[in-house]
C-alpha cells in the first residue's frame, strides 16, 4: 500500500469514527426546516420548504424523503397546480429509481402528461424514464422484456441528449458513460476531469464523480488509483451524510480480495449500516452478495486468533509454574542465609569468650562481624525482592485476565470470557503470597510481634489468633521494617488502595508510645 493511500485511508477511518458529527449537522439543518414549515399555513410556502427538506433527506433517509415529496404531491393537488404536482412526481420518480424501485418509479411517472409538461421539467422527465428503464432492463430475467426496456432506455436517452447543453453535468455524464462503454478511456478520463473540476469534496456529486472515476481506473487495471478514488468518494459521502452510497461496499470487496479481512469487515458493516439507515434496496442486494463471504472469512480469522490465545494461555500457565519454582528457590536461599547467620552468631559468641586471650585476633573478629551485618542486609534485600517479584507476578496475572477478557468480549467467546472474568486465580495467588511472606518474615523475625507491642500503648496491643500469620497492620509494619516505607509501594504489594494504607498507618502511629519516632524504631527491631 502506497504512503499516499495509507494517508487517505487514515483520513477515511477518522471520518468513519466521527460520522455522527456530520449526521448531527444534517439533522440540525433538517430540524430547522421542519420548525419553519410548521410555522406557516401558506401552501406555496409549505411546498418550497418541503422541497428543501426533501433535498436534505434525498440521500440521507429514503422513507423521510418519500414522506415529504408525497406531502408536496398532495399540496400540488390541493392547489390544483399541475406544474407543482408534476415537479413533485418527477422528484419522487427519481428517488424511487435511485433506490432500485424501478417499476414503482415508472408507475409514478406514468401519471404525468408529457405534452402538458413545461420545457423546464422535460429534462428531469427524460432522466427519470431513462434511469428507470435502464434499471428494469438490467434486472429483468425475461429476455423479451429486457429488449423492450433497453429500447425504451435508448429512446429516452437520445431524447434527453438532444435537449442537453453540451457542458451540462448530465450531458458530460452521458458522454463519459458512452466513452466508458466503448472503452475509450482517455476521452472518458478527460470528461471525468472536466466534471470533477466543477464540484467540491463533501457533496453528493463529488462522491458520484469520484466513484465513476474509480470505474475508469478499474477498466485501466490501475488498482491503487481505483482504491484511492473510492476512498475519496467514501470520505465525501460521510462528510455529506450520504447514506445511499456504493463506494464503501466496493472498497470492502477489493480489500477482501487482497486479504485485508479486518478492514473489509469493518467497511462492509459500515456500508450495511448506511444502507439499513437509508432503506436502499440496491445497496442491500449488493451487500448481501458480499457480506456473508467477508463475515465468514472474518470469523475464521477470529477463530485462529482464539486458538493463538489458547496457546498463549498454556504458555503463560507454564511460565507461572516456572515463576513459582523460582520463588520457592529464592525462599530456600533466604532460609539458608538465615541459618548461616545463626551459626555465625554462635561462632561470634564463642570468640567473645576468648576475646581477652585472643587480642591479636580482634581485628579479624571485627571483620567477621561486618561480614555478618552485610549478610543481614543481603537477607533483607532478598526478602524485598521476593515480595516485589511475587507482587509483580500477581499483577501480570491480573493484566492478562483483563486482556483475555477484552479479546474474548470483542469476539463473543462466552466460555473464555467467563473464565477471564473469574478472579479466583488472583485470590488464590494472593493468599499463597501472604502465607509465604508471613512464614518467611516470622522465621527471620520470630519476636517481631513482641517487639512491636513494646512500642505500643498497653491498651492498643496487637493480638493475633494464629502466631504463624500476620494481620494487615503487622504486614504493613513488616514491609516498613524491610525498608519498603512508601505507601504506594505497600499498597501495590498488599493489593490495597493507597488511602487504605494511609488509614492503617495513621491508626498504628496513633497507638504508638512515641508517635514521632515509631516507624524508625520499627526499622531498628
């Protein structure tokens, strides 16, 4: 995909995300006209405003457009004004033919007396019949009828062509179609460029001309340029709130053929929603021929992604087991360090007995003592790392749970979604974490509760039912003892909110004998 194509696709998808903004502008304009027509009782004024409302709805909502043009037909009858009546019928005929209701269009147009039509309406009369018989000839399955409709189409087209000014939009469009049908693409491109120079982005006509230009590039085997002008047409449709459009659906078909399933699925659904909103038979038929294939391919791709997620879940589960083994190994190493410290303390006591006799070895004993202090720091470092590592593991499991839930929810995989929403794994791991932490800490500091209570007022002593487990207050103090004194870090490790940690710390400090130096004294236990 070229850089220019990437850029305009980004622009298209931005417009798609913000289409409601353009629709709101359209609805605001329509509401203003509806209020205006409701405030007048003059039938001529109502006719003019209804016509303006019809123009707004013409490519936005078929049902609403039909409603207001039928109102004008009734006004024409009430006023007994044949010209106003014929104008409204012609507009209804064009509306019906543009939405694939060819027979209904011809039936409506049959009520017009051609000989009594003013010259100003003849062009629209011929256009409506030309398009109606063109659609009938293309869609009928009866060969005899096809020939009849085709002859009528050519007759009305010739009559129209003779009346048109050479540089008018309709004349140029007919000329371009003639060149396109004869595969005279150079001349067709020239006429299309002439038409394109007269319109602006964000209008229905711009969308139509760029779409027809994409047809020329398709015939010229220039796929990149074809997509480029389909995108320009789709952008213009969104900006103009044109719901009766063909470019988005055509673009989806091309992207599907290129293997861009995700975009094809997104674009065909966008096109379907527009067709449903507008109530266009033509678009529904076109989409119905392609949407099942695109949707099926998208579902197959989703199934493969689901399988990849299942493989990822197995891999992460294996990784979790490995992490548990690693944590257990670290715990055993910490325990070994603790046992080594106890042995070194015994040796130190023995050396102190003979301190006076071994003056020459005093410096060696001091060095040994310093080494033991370093071992103590290493012990605390290992415990701190152990706590953080275990907490990060729980966090990763939680993040993974939410990620799987998001993917599953997007693809409607109920079974996996139900699994991903369960917090049972997190709760179990958190319980294991707390048990391991309590056991490790109390093994190293068996008298921690006793020492803490010495720093608290007699009527605020901490009591626990199980001497092998810490409560929340003691865990917070244990982390402070290990040097983790930031409330955010404590909250993250213990899986509480920062406010909860603040409240616990405030309550404990309030119970201390020396509130100012309480946490410093905890660190020195």
